């Protein structure tokens, strides 16, 4: 955990060292054991960063640190589909049998869309009864620890625990892995033991009872204790910013979770598969090393290593006693191992491609297998005969037995239930699928596979696996046009606009849906006039920062609930709340307060109001704990401010944005060749990049053509705010002015701005003009004769 404090006057370090190789300008100070402070370029001289470290070694600098130059990002995931359905491939399945007669059985599914879902099962239907949403990347595996705890792992490097019969609230996030967590294994008769493996070559054995025990003292209390030890005072120091970022140098900080799992050390490469026997006394693992490793999960010690596969091991099974092991590999083989004899008993050449999933009958006499060849086989382990049960349209990723049926998950978003035939297959039978159709299908929705950000930087064109093309407005999180099955490239060309707006967000479709990512300070680079956004009741030339308003729209529900909570607390304490939210920490970073009083801080304009029917999910990571994801309508105001990036809170609570770079551009105005008019000015003019050409037209009309005095033009030739702002009058045929009309539409005679003999559209911005390489774009011309007074170069 990292917190920035004002430096106490009497704080004297006993050792200091400057790290110029890793972080230029970072100076570390040792005050007491496990207490280190650092100064860096982004801090004021009077500020220090307090780091709660687990090790300090002067020689070698073994410290747990974050790269202070990078900020946490905030993202949001959009969906217009039914929230009760998955929108990406299914990676894992788990069946929970009812412990009471006539009770309901449940199926848990984990998806590449980052969510888990619980399905209530009946003979002929399956209904979604809960969605578990907190992971921020693919859910790769799920197991049951006992009758009530669900454990999931994800590519976000975390394990999360849930009450399997709850409404979907995450009860604990466990951090230990340094890379994607790919697989889990649990002991059915020892509900406390769960093992996890991942791409970092790490295998950890968790005692879930100990892992879920609440930490006796919070991180804040630990920080306070450390501070008291330094300055001998019980007064807390005023905090400034909080920054905790993973660095590219594999240096990271994990929040203290009160428990450290047992590490099974030995893997040198990625781990893809784990299995454990019922009593939790034997664990097997496999991955890209092509060997099956056997462990004692009670101590994490290695027992043996089994060789035989020629490619990655993707699936493992252990019988209830822990003596026999089944392994499936990318070499298309299934092998049966006797761990007591430490050798392979049989090899089964059933599949024609990688084996990704295995499931056995309770007696371990038959095995179901599926994989990349789209086929589901049932194999008798004694006779080595196989039966092709069915074929799928997508590779099979996971299998789960349920009574006399088997659930089959694929890289598609749907899950199918098939009959689980257990009779011995006929010797020499032709591999023809026994079943053509599943007995039950849990449908999913089509995943997005292609996207394109349009030039207006508000719309994104997408295409899904069904070929449907849609147009999204990302500042509202909705689909504004569904074009159906049309050519994506042709539609992209049709929607092309000659407009230039800075890139202020990035998108991806990794989760099967549209994810929009905001990074500071880049996300605050785009502005538009309120008139271009059709905001009623706001001056048409007021500038609107797209990221600022989008963040306010995303967190509107959280802000409202937060105010209610603060109001209730203030009422209980007899305090009065001020009209404007004040963040509990004063951020020391250079920020610029945008226009607008406290009464407008919470106002969300229509172009930034997000749907509450299909609300987006916020995905972010704060300065303590790990990454998290939540529907914006589920944010109830109780979330700790440390769960959000500091820059996001500074924006929505304090109405402050990062200082902007120079957003103006310079140009010259000259009369067209053959014109009788004199040069407007010898110097160059400058104006905001978002200024429209029609404003330049109006400037010319007022300055020269109409000989109207200009009180709002600076002597240096710079456009003053008044000219770039709302125009109150325009010229009519007799040269008089009429209030409210638009000058670029009413000017007589008409004025055109040219570049390279091409007429520039009145709606074109200066940014578009410059980005177009001085080519300009032709605008609509009136049928009457046009007099070309001015050109731009």
C-alpha cells in the first residue's frame, strides 16, 4: 500500500539511497524496519510517499514498489443484450447438487465475458438466478469449496470467492499470482483445500478457511501504527494522492490479505491443468513442460514427475483415491497413469486434435473427452473402445457430468446438455455421432469480434459473430442504429466524416462486448461545443469536455448515493453539508478547475446519460485491493474512495481536470486573388482548434466586409473569447442585424473561405482543416452568385 503524506518536520531518515537506474529521480529513505519513504519528481518537495514494505535490503535494493509514472485506468463495458445470457465463450462449468429432496440443482458457468452465472436446473429448462460480476478479465475456472463457497480464477491474476447461493456479491479477492490464473482444483471431502495454477509457472495451495478469515487490523490502522512509530504522535497526517501501479519491471505490491498460501515450486513454465483427489492428499499439475507433476498439497513438496506426452497438457483428472490419473494433451492423446507404479498404463488415440476437457464417471471406469476437433467421446478405460456421442460447431472447452446427462461448454456463448450414455461401445463401431441434438440448450448472445472508432470520437461501429453490424454511442452506452447483416467495410465508408477530434479513449472487444478505456490525461483532450451536442439550455458555444461529462454520467448513481450517505451522516452528527463535494484528501497534483459552480457539478447532460435498462459496468482498480467490476446501478455509495483512481474522483468530486496542452492553432487570412480588399492583418491569427469555419466567416464579415468595429479582437491578432463564442446578430439583406439568426447562413453577399482553391465547409473545424493536409472539403454552395472574398493559407 502506498500513501503520500506531508513530511513531518522532525522526520530524520537513518539511511537514504537514490535509484537512478529504475526510476530516475526516485530517492528512498529508511526510517525504521519495514518503513520506507520516497520522493519523486511528481511530488512536491514537502511530500513523501509512505510505502509499507516487507523487505528492505540496502545492497540490492529489494523493495516492493510501484512505478509512479503510470496511473490507474478506468474502463466501462457496454451491453445491449439480455444480461441473463453470456456474450462470449464458456471456459468452465460446475454442478451443485441439492442436498435436500426435491431441491433445485444448480449449474455454474464462467465465461470469457468476465462473469459467472448460476442456472437453476429442471428437467426441461434452465433459468439464470444470479450473475457474479467482479472479475475484469476472462473467468478461466471455477470450483466449489464445501457447500456454500464458490471459488473462481481469472486472467486478471486474482481468485475471488462468492457465496454460491447469494445474489452475486464477491466476498473476497485473493492476490498471489503474477500472471493469468488458468486453473483450479478442490478436494471434495476436504472443503478447505483449493489449488490454483497460472501462466507464471506458479501453483499455490490455499486453506480457504484461513484465507477467508477477516484480517484483524486494517491497512489504514497499520499505516497509522507505522506513522506513530515514526513521529511518536497519534495525530494522523493529512494525505495527498494515492498511487499504486504495477511496473513493467515486475515490481508489484499486494494488499495484505492476512494469509499466504503454500507454494508448490517446481514449474518453470505455464500451468494449464490441475486435479486433486477427494481427501486433498494428492495434487497433479500439467502445462507447457509436457510432464505431469505430482505434489503433496499439505506441504507443497514434489512427489514425482511423469513423462510421455509430446505437447502441452491441457486437462487432468484424479480418481477419488489419488492413485490413477488421466491426462489430455495437445498431442491429441489421453493417457492413464498409475501414480503408485509411476508409469503410464494406457494411451487412448481418440481425438484428431488437442484434448481440452475430461470428465469421468464416478467409478473412474469411463472418461468423457472433448477438444479442438469439435467432438465429444465416451471411452471405456478397460477395453479402450470409444463412442462418438456428438459433434459441435465450436471447440469443446469444458465438461460437467450431471446424473445421466453431461453439460458441454464450447468457445461459443451457449451451453448444451447431452445424454451421457454409459454402456460399453461396440468394438469396431463407425464413429458416427449417437446424438444429433442436445436435450437442452442454455443460449447465449453473439460476441463482438470487430470494431472501428469513427472520426467523431463518439460513435463506434461493431460487428458480432452473427454478422450483425451496429452503431454505438459510447457517451451514452447505447446502440443508436442496428444495420443488420451488412458489409462492415462498406458501412464504415458510408459513415466517414471529414472531422478531426482528438483520440480520448480506446476500445476493445476481448470480453465479447464493447469495453471503453479511459486513461489520464489523454482522455481529457477532446472538447466539443454544446451546440454540436444539441445540449438544450446551455450556451451553444460553451465547450464540453467529453471525458469529464462521460465520467459524471457513469458515476451519477454513485454520486447520488454518496450524497445521501453523507447527508445522513451529517444529520446524525448535527453537521451541515456544503453544496459541493470535497474529497477527503487534498490532491497535490497540478489540476485545472473547469467552469461551473457547485450547483452544476452533478448535472448530467442528455448526451451523457447512460441506460439504466442495460447499464454498463465500471471496471477499474483503486489504490488498495485489486481490480473490480460493477454495474453502475449497483454502486450504492458505500464503495471506498480508494477503490477508484484518484484522477477520476478529482474530476467528478472536485470538478478538476489536468492542465491542457495548447489547444489553439495559428493561420493567416488573405483576400482572394483579384479581390479589391486589403489584407486583413499582417500578423497571424490564432483560435481554438474546435472553432468552426463559419466563425472565421463571421470574423471576416465583421472586420472587413461589413466594416463593423470589433471590440473583442486582441491587438496581436488572436481570436478573443467573444468572437469564438455565441454570435448574437447576423446580417440580413438590407445590412441590418436580426437577433438570434446564424451569420454564416444569412450573410449577403456570401463569404467563402478557401484553401488551395477549394472551398471549406462552414461546419468544418480548424482541427479538421489542419488534419486534412490543407486540402479542405467542399461545402454546399448556394445557387446565387458567390463572391469569394477570402482564402486561408
